C-alpha cells in the first residue's frame, strides 16, 4: 500500500467518525401546551409541558446568558408565543435534538438543543 492509499484510508476513517458524531437523533413534539411556567429565579427559566410530551422541561432563560442555545430575547418571544398558544388552545410543534422520542426529553432538566418551532397550529 502506497502513501496516497494510506492517506485516503485515513481520510475515509476520519470522515466516517465525523459523520457518526454529526448524526443526531431528533424528534418533533406536537401538542397542546398543558403547562407553561416562568420560574422566579435569577434567569427566569421557561418550563414547558405538551400534551404528547415532553413534561416539565426547561426550554430557555429570559435573562442571563441563555439556555439550550436560545438567546434571552428569543426566549422572551417564545414565552409570549407559547402563552398565546396556551390561552387560545392551539397546538405547538417544537423540535428537540438528541432524543428519539418526546418522552425522552428530560423532565425538570434542560431540554438541550431546540430546533424548528411552530406555534398556534390548528
């Protein structure tokens, strides 16, 4: 085996390893907002439960450095939108990364990276 073949095998191995690390599970959770709270802590943590799960998971912080990659300004907008969905009885969709099911998103803990969100679904 010459040097270029060894190099190409090494590159292929690194690409496989990198690709495996990039492959994450994700789940889109859709349901009515059954619980929405704003904790009276220093960060103002927004806690959410949906009818189909997750239950009591920490979405984001309205103050401080942020949580789950969500900036405080975005968190405030999410909270207002989720509150509107709850009071109007509309469903929401939130994508959670790193979990295979909605039930696997941790209760009373950080939800992790959030993705696509749709509010006020019919």
